[in-house]
């Protein structure tokens, strides 16, 4: 798997996951020097190439002068995420049919920044964690646990048995600002067009909504999740 971009490669190095090699543009400047220094400290092989060589290797055309090569993304198990919860309870984000890589990358970034224990995605009809998703997440995918499960609804039932309250984020639910998100919480975010599926929604404990004051009737999935996730964070603050 290729990881491209300065922030993404730095986060990969900070995660201390195995890296096969890093290719850096000749005459490195700025943060490329820091990447080179960290790679040497960790014993990661570094090769210097001209920009044209990196352009040929790049799958995104946004390499910013550096590409790292590592093993394919390693998914976690749902149990790993459940066991990762802290004293104030667990916090999990479930993606119900998020097929756009940009949204998945942004969701993973939100999850990491908001301190979520992990992200759960279904194995079917969902974007997977690819090189593009890692880049879009700004390297957050190297730090947050992501579980790929055969059935999202089965994962919801498992979380409920473990004491989680499951909230679907949709347009016709209760006011999100009137909820108590203490304890173990899971937020379900739906796909770009279809939203949370009916059968998934029926398994949730509540449906919650963000107030929309403008003329547009919906928010981008990752933007909506970002607002909702920080409501959970606020409820957990001392």
C-alpha cells in the first residue's frame, strides 16, 4: 500500500507501523527533512528520486514529494474497538453504506480527532480503507481502529449487548442538542444519498438530527458527523 503526502507519511511514521521504504523528492525541504530524519531513526530505507519519478508512482498526483510503501491496511476486530473503551464509556462510529472515499477518509479523521474508539464499516456496499482514504484522513487511519464487519446490524446488536446506546444521525429525528451522550455511545452515519437504511434505523435506540436553518436540506455526511461527534465529546467533558 502506498501512503502519499507529507502529513499522511508523518502520521504513518508516528504510528510506528512497519514501513517497507520511503521515496522522497531530491533536495528535500521543510517537513520532508523531518520525514527523512524520522525514517532514519526508525531504520526505514529511504530513496531519493526526482519529481517525475514520484509522479509516475503516485496514484493521487498529490504526493507532495514523498511516498511511503507498507503492507496493506490492517483492519481491527469489533472486539478490539469494544475493549478500547475508557472509563467514561465507549464511543464508536458506524458507517452505513458510506461509499465515497472522501467521506470515509473525513469520517476517520473526525473519529480520531474526537477520540472515538473506532470506526465500523460493512464489508459490502461501503468504501474500504485505501491509499486515497488514508491520504484524505490526513494519516488518521494509521491511529484509529477500523473494523470491517459482515453485517452492520449484527455489529449494532453486539454493541447493544455491551451496553452501548445507538443513535442514528438522520434529518427527521430528535434534537441532538437535547440528548445525553454520557456512557457508551455509537453514532450511525448513513450513505451520501440513501442515509441510514431502514433496517439499520429500526435497530437504533434513537434517531437524532441537527437543526438546519438554511435553504439546503442536508449536510455532507462527514460534516454532520463532525458536529455530532463533538456533542458526544462535550457531554464527556469534566
